[in-house]
């Protein structure tokens, strides 16, 4: 199952906060060996967002599981996130 995440910043101040910690957040996620999700790409449209990310979920993972995972990890850096299931060809 593949997921497209549409991130927007909650507040203008969250823009600078995100870019200051971005590498650490992405590195931590990439190093999660027991996660049910794998980050495939992160595509910021501009410094102020939005940011789109593509993820792959293990068998049985739903959009609700992905939303919870994303909210826990990215809510801390000031993102509002919307999860969509996508079909890759």
C-alpha cells in the first residue's frame, strides 16, 4: 500500500522550526527498522510548503494507521497532514 501525504504548516513560525530540524527528523525515520512504514520521497513545493511525501506501508496498514504515524512524528514540527492512498503503476 502506498500513501501520499500532503503537509502544510500550522503557523508561519513552524516553517523555520521545520527546516531547522528536517534532517534530524528524516534521519530518525529512515533509521526506524521496526516501522510499518518506509519513507520513499519528500517533495517540498517551496520553503513555505506545501510538502508532499510518498510512503509505503507494510501489508495490512491502512490510511488510518498512516495518519496516526504521521501525526505522532510530524505534528511536533508544526505540520497539518492529510493522508491519501495512491495506486502506483
